[in-house]
């Protein structure tokens, strides 16, 4: 049964509502950090998942679709700009706070993967080292964060093709290092990271498309997971995603539980 807000209000009288929280993208030199918070139905298990990074692309995508259809999900994208302004740890914790706060149902407790606990969390929280191997909800959040971030990086590669984002997803590969040395950083590179700072040249920023600022602003705050799809269109200014071909109708939303089971959070972050 899909996890709807009405069902959760009923269950909350008898059961503790647990959400799992995880992130993807703390280490890359470019692109956002993505944080996901997930509340699973009681009878839904994510079996055999210790870490989303060890799953095949096919399995991870299938699980993403299943989670989006059956669970409650809040996904927050933390831009490279915010990472530079706050530092990577503080920016990630900011995303965790916002992801939990924007769930359509208030959980009883948030299980956070790792050792860090965000200050000001709206519910009691508990850090779990290796949480994606110990909690199904954290495992689900890990999958959602990883798939969402990978799709965002593939999307950004269409605007910034010279960096190879679609292949390395912003991580520090030899290909990425060579592109940085050749072209300098894009607006989506984390200038506070030493490998990027070492390659920084102000003139390298000349000639970038004007859309870069719009995209960077949109990639900072809650995202509508129901609209994520392949992320093959430009980011609009609400944090959602427009179709790549406006003349063609957008694909229908799939799966059960879209009435609120996958959080459609499209407001901009403050």
C-alpha cells in the first residue's frame, strides 16, 4: 500500500514514524550535494542494500522508481555556490535540516547516516555510522540522493560539455583534472576545494552561457522528485524541471502514491 499523508496520520497514533537521511556528492570538485529524507511504509523493505554506490545502474534506477512511488520523499539540492559560502560540512547539514523539514509528514525521529547531526533539526535525530547498511530508510535515502545527483550531473553536462560531467559526475578523475587545467572552472565548480582553486583563472569564466546563473540558483533547495525523470531539460526557476522539447507533452508520472507519497516540493530555498 502506498504511503499517503492520510495513512500516516492514522498510523502515527500507534507507530513511531522514522525517516532516513543520506546525501550524495560531498567529495566531488563540481556539482551540488543532494540530500534525501525518506519515510518508508511499515511493510516496505529495501533488502540487500548496504550502499547505493555498489548497486548497478539498472538496479539503482528500479529501486529509485519504487521508492518514489511508494514512500514519502523530500530531496534537497545544495548548490556549489552554497558549498563555497558555508563549507561542505555546514552546507550538507543545512540540506539535511531542510530535507527533514520539507517532508509532507513530520517524522518521530530522523536517522542520519554518518557521525554528524544537524543543529536545529525539527525532530529528534540519531546519527548512524554505516547507516545505509543498518536502516532500510537510510538505504532508500542513499538511493534517492545518488540517482538524483547523477541525473543532475548528466543534465549539467549538456550545458558544460567540455568537463565530462556525465562520465565522472564531478569527481576528481584525471579527465576532470585535465579539463580544469585546460578550461578553468565553471560556475558549478567548488572554488573552495583545493584542486579547483589551484586551477582558477578569472578569465576562464568569460563566455559562459547566461543560463548558468539561473541553473545555479535553481539547484539550491527542495526538488520535485516526481518531476525528476531523466532530468533532460533546463531547470526552471521553481527548482523543478522543464521538458527538453516544450512542444512535446511531458511524460506522465508513473507509479502509485503520487498523491503525496513522493514529496512534490517545488518551492525555492530562502
